[in-house]
């Protein structure tokens, strides 16, 4: 079980002890209320079909990344390798990447999971290009096989948070595309595609 599960379990037991001082002496293992609480906690902490969507990405990949500074600008192109694996009992997808951009080595790590309580996918990203973290939340559309999320990241250009949204187009078993969109630093305030990463599975 995850740390969150154990923390929730401990908090629940403490709360029950406070509310019912005689709990320790009188409660029975088959107490209906306790069984119901345990059932809910088990359900909240158990990976489901939403986590299977992430597990399908497990493996080694190569990728080509394109970065745009402006809508009409020429993209900066880089290539690299990425490894996806499920961690913490199938609850989180961990991505590790190695690449090079403008002669500089790039390393990054991402975590993506699904919160059974919020009914939302959640993501984190951090790399050696900065000291901040990108945090997002979203959903998966099974019909289009697209995982979308949006959130904030620390921007070194503005010295504050900037919003983003992203799309994972899970088009096939051996290929998928990640695209990130955001507003430029000009005065137009218009959103445009700032990054596109095309992945190909290593067979």
C-alpha cells in the first residue's frame, strides 16, 4: 500500500479512538462500520483500469522533440531515449529521459498516476533545466485515446507560474505523441503549440 493509504488508515483509526473511547476494548473485527471504512480505503488504494492506461506505456522508447519559442518560429529539434516503468505497486508511471538540446545534456523524470478519489489523472515533471516542478491534473478520453492534463510550472523568463495544457495521443502500441500548449510571452495572449514529442517503442 502507498504512504497515503497508511496515513489515511492511521488517521481514521485515531479519529475512531477519539470518538469512541471504548473502541479498543469493545470493538469486534466484524464491526460493520470498520469493515465499510476498510473497504473504502482498499478501493481508494487499489489500481484500476485507469492505471492500466498508463501501464501500456511501460518499456523503452526513442523520441524526437520539437520546441517552439514563437508560433511562427523554427522549432529546435532534439532526440533522446526514454524509459517508462510502473512503480509503487502499479500506482504510478515513472518516466526517465535522456537527451541533448543545443549542446547541453538534458535529463528529466516524470510521474503520472490516477487518483481514485478525485477521479483525475495527476502528473509531475522535473528536469535538470530548472529547479521547479510542473504539476498537472486531467482525464482520459477512451474514444480518442487521448490523456489531457493542465496545470502550472515555474517560468524562469517571468519569475512566476505559467499555465500549460498537454495532450498524450496514445495512437498505438508502439507509437504515441505528447504535445504541450501555452501562451507566448508577447502581448497577444494566444495559445500555441510549444512542444511536440514523438515517441517510438524500442522493439
